[in-house]
């Protein structure tokens, strides 16, 4: 399907010709960017780390837009739709706390690892090659843009675009500029995407409030039994559920994009300024997306939207209902930007995990720089296709995020933090990584065989007597097993050779 045919399919979403022009210009600019920046790529470090020359402005844009992809737009608005402001207090606020810690404490430590390019480099230096490979596999599963692909499919279905052809067109554009320009193209495209995301949401919020009839909807929701909890910080959720949401935010301490951008930065202070500035932007953006999710729920309760509206479609539905011609195209462009910023960033990371972190050290230590460069470029496209297929396995954005963050937090968090803040034995890292993997897979195996799908809560729950284990509790259950494996390896393992 050509791009013109793809845009023609947008008629189902009641987009005007001017909307098509906005979207088309954005996609064309992405392709041109990759072609222009390809001339900067000489060696693998140029491609994967932008030559280690990213400054504060580029770091702000690439970190904010990469972290805040379509999973946050759809996932946070989905949580706002079901649970209200709890989505911000427990799904977003802990993230800001941990990113502050990462900026002030972890970033300076990372800059001491001369020559390192990935998180797996750090694991190998402390624990050896086996831990590096296990960590690289976890990083790959986390970095593969599965959530972004799921969000892109939601967008295609909502707009009435044939999902397969629409997704292939989007993948082709993302792959083209990322394969050509690497992290340079990623960082500069993220800057464009960041601006488009912020502008489109800032415009959408006042339109949404006016469309729902003003701020009176807040009191109406508080008075209704079904939505009274939407404006309490806990959202009617249990303490264990809130703890589970908070624990998934620990992933930011081992976020592969954070490590890549830190190694790619011109200096430590550039990273710190970018992250601390980003917190302000993320907080404002999260509030806006949460608010739109709550407005969508109010509209359902008032009969303004269908009663069977799914939470993950809340943001799209509201924006297409109340935005005028031109602004609809801008909003769709902003959502495309959120998806593409995550797809390009994390496909590059995932491909690097396979080629640089596994293939080179394990199978071909003498691999030339050119070979790594070619294989990583080809891997970007392969990762995108694989992620699209895997995304079909998940029904809710939140489930996808919790699965991926669960892998990263359970397998990598304890070994990496142990390396930074202690002097562990080599066996400790492997014990922590394997322990976390066993804990996570055991939890899911028991949950899906012994538990049952709760229709009201739209998730799996395993009830043992008076105790309930929800699908959301994966990290809570797996992280202690990882810690136990780390301690056991440190107690019974051998000292590292001097």
C-alpha cells in the first residue's frame, strides 16, 4: 500500500485533506532526516552513540520523547480512565523520584566506565560474560518496542486503516531513518517528535474540558458510585496494587535508553540537566494525559460516548470527537510521533543488544566495526517486525508494560545496583539474574495455570484462600528471588581473580 492509499484510508476517522497534509509532511520529514544524517556515520560508535557528542538540548528531547512514547500516552490515559488521578500518583510520580536518583547518583558512576556503550558492558566488567549475556537478553526483551507496536495497532484500528498495511508502512518509515542515521537520526527526530507531542496535547486539553461541559464534570464524577474514587490518590486500589505499580518504576534505574544516552552524552552534567528538566515536562504531560482519560470516563457515564469504550482508546476517542479540522491531524501526528519516538529508539537498542552484547563477545570477538554496523542496521528492521508480532499476545497496554518492566527489574536491577554500591563476587550477578528470571517465569506459570481471568478487573487473579495474587504483582514476587540469588552467589561464590 502506498502512502497515498494509507492516507486515503483515514477517511474512516473523519480527517480532512488538511489533516492529511500535516501527517504527510511529518512522515516525509522523518525520511529526509535519516538520509541527511547518514553521512555522519563512519564507525559503530557514531551509529550507536552518536559519536558521544549529545548535548543538553538534544538529550532533553530524546530522553523525554523516548521515555514518553505511545505506551505512556495510551497506558496512562487508560489508567486514568479506570482509576482516575491514581494513575499520576502511583503510575507516574514514583518514576520522577527514581529518575532523580538516576540523574544525581547513577549517571556520575556510569561516566567512570571508560569505553562502555551498554548496560551489559557494566555487567561483564563486574560479573563476567555469562551475566552479560543474560542481562543482554533481558535488555532485548525490554527494549523491543512491543508496546509501541501495540499502540500503533490501536491507532490503525481506530482510524479504520488496514492494520497490516498501515503497520508495515509505519515500520518502513521508522526503519528507514533509523537504519540510515542511527542515534543521530533518533535524537534529532525525537526533538521534532517531542515538540509535536507537547503542542498537540496542550491544544487538546482545553478543547476536551470545553467539550465535556467545563469543570463541573469533576463534581458529577465524585457524586457517582462508579467513579467516586477517581479523584482520590489511591483510586480505590489496594495497597499491594499501588506497591506493584511503584515497583515497576524501578525499571528506570536500569533503563537501557538511559545508559545509552549517558554514554552518548558530551559530559555528565548534560545528562543530569536533561533528566531533571525532563521531570518537569513528564509531570505536566502525565497530568494532561490522565485528565483526558478521566474526561473520557465522564463522557461514558454521561452517555456522550459508547458504554463499551475501552480505556486504551480513550485518548483517541476524545481527540477525534472534539478537535476541529487541522488540529485532528496535528493530534494524530503527535500520537504518531509518540509511537515512532519509542519504535526508533528501542529498536536501535534491541538490535544493539543482540549484535554488540551477544553476537560480538560470544560468537565473533574479532568482528569488524563495519560488520557490527551492518548487522545492527539490519537488526533494527528485524526487531520492528518481531515486536509487531509479539504485541498481538497482549490485550491491555498496562499488561504489556508490566511484563516488560517485570523482566528488566527482576533480572537486571539487583545485579546492577549491587555492582554500583557494593563489591560483589562474580557469582552474585549471575545468581541474581537467574534467580529473578526463575521467580518471574514461575509466577506467570502459576498465575496462568492456577488463576483465572477476572472479567470485572480485566486481569488474571490467583486466589489462594483469602489471599489474591494479581497479574500486576509479578515484580513484587520476583524481585525477592533475585535478591536471594544475589546474596547466595555472594556468600558461596569464589572471589574474582586479581
